[in-house]
C-alpha cells in the first residue's frame, strides 16, 4: 500500500500536527508493515511561490511556446497531482496559521489542482484520508475567536468534496498553552485536548490501515 504523507508545519521537531501524524503513521505501519510512504514536507521544503501561476499560464500556451519556467511548473503540477492520484491513502498534517491554511499548503493545493486532469477530478476517490489540523488558540463556540478558523472547512471542502477522499478529520486546539504565559489557565484543558487528539490519531491509523 502506498500512503501519501504531507507535513506543513514550520515548527520542525516541536510541531503538534506532525506529532499527530507520527502517531497515525506508527499505528498504520504496525497494521501494515509493508506500507510505503511518499513524503513531502511543505514547511521544510516549500514549493516555489510562482509555480502555480506559471503552471496555469502553461495550460493556455502551446507547448512549443512555453517558457522554461512554465515547462518546469507544469511538470511539477503534474507530479504533485500524480502523487495524490496514485496514493492508496493519505495522512495530511495541515495546521492553521493566521486563521487559515498556510501559504505552503495553499501552494500545494493550487498546484495539485493545476495538475489534475479536470478541475473536479476525484484524485482521492473513496480513499481513506486522515487530516490532522492544529490550532494554537481556541476557536470553538463561545470563544472570543469563534468563527475565525478559515482553515478547517476549506480543507474539508478540498479533500472531501473536490478530491473525493473518505475523510477522517482530527483536530487539536490550544497547542500554544504550554508556552504562552497568557494561556496558563488553559493548560489543563489543553492537556485533555492533546490526549483526545492522540487517541483519535491512534484509532484512525489503526482502523483505516486495516481496511
């Protein structure tokens, strides 16, 4: 089985989203030790910022008239779309930044869409997908920033509705409580949320791999 794993945190070894993805992957490989992983870390190795525009312009330019940048970008878009299309499952660690998806994730999604055969191609049609998203603060009902999370619904729309993935969404909030003195009163709650998210990642990795 081929599993696509995408990480996008800029936090390196202390990333909460990558930690959850590690938990899911460990359970996955315990059930399917022969699984192979195709990996991209968008935070550590960002995609070129101008690649999407060049890939789109390439679509409307005859092949023999494309610039070298357009040729390169179109090839990259095709490769990224193929990685999603060819995967039998996916583990996507995609945290919230500045109230939405990060520039790294948006560039990846845009390029995958540019490389798709059609705008509505079901690249993950029916395949199990674990999306692990984390938020430094609290965005739930009744919080001061209720409604400020413009990340999670977008990810659901892309992965589930456009790409057709069989989505399992795992969320963790208050990840900054342990390091932000202003959030000290929320640390016990943050610990409970972390525990619940890790348990969910464990369950998802084990059960989806056993399908």
